[in-house]
C-alpha cells in the first residue's frame, strides 16, 4: 500500500471530504492547516495500448537496407524473456 502525505489548508480539501465526515471539520476555520494522508491500494494500472509497429516499414523509412542492422539498433522488447542456460541450449 502506498501512502501519500502532505499538508494543506482545510479550505483546499473540504470539497473532497465525504458529506458524512464533513460535519466533523466544521468546527475548524478554513485557513487551519491540516495533514492529509492518502492510502492507495497496490492495484497496478493497466498497460497503455500501443499500436503494433510495422518494423519493415519503419526500417525502410529510416533508410535501412539490411533489416538485421535495423534490429540491432532498435531491438524488440519482450515482456518476459526466457533465459536459457548453456546446458539447456545444447540438450537438443
């Protein structure tokens, strides 16, 4: 869980406080300094949807005549690559 803590005036946050808890704050002045703690749940944000890249067209547009040279300069990112050991590579 992530905790974000900051100080501000009551006037700045009163509209964000739910109505049930707002009446507890009415005894304070609007310029009163308050400490706000925001707790977030550890839910990861969904990944941004990126349109697929046409690598052959991109290589051609960048002036590459050899596609392997293009791949050396712009490698393909793999989310969870498989790392083989030397023994696993030579088993077959």
